[in-house]
């Protein structure tokens, strides 16, 4: 498998606020690999067109919902950009 050049790097997260920032940043990038995310929470956030609405909705979600959404996006990011690193942990 060939290595794809990463023009953008997804932010890591160790708590809910960092995960929200990373999710919003990923949505702003509007990458094609985001189309593989299919959860209800992702669809809801993706269809909100302003950062303020997205941030407010994400703050209302439970910690577990944020973790699951972050992991879903991070998995698609990792699957799209093949890397040779062994550490692909989500930190959560």
C-alpha cells in the first residue's frame, strides 16, 4: 500500500473539549472520507452549517457520545491516510 501525503492532520484529544475542537476542525476540512461516517450524531452535526450550532450541539452530548463520534471520525481519518506508525491510538 502506498503512503498518501497528509495535507491536514487531525488533532488528538484527551478530554471532551479537545475532542469537540477536533471534531469541528475535521468538519471544517470537509474531506471526502467523512462520507463514510454514518452515525446519527455525525449526520446531525454534519448537517449543521455553522460552527456555533455544531459546538452547542456537541457540548450537549454526553461524554460517551463525544468519544464515539471522535473515534468514528478518527477511524475514517486513519483508514484514509495510510501511515507507517504503530501508534494509532485514539487516546480515549
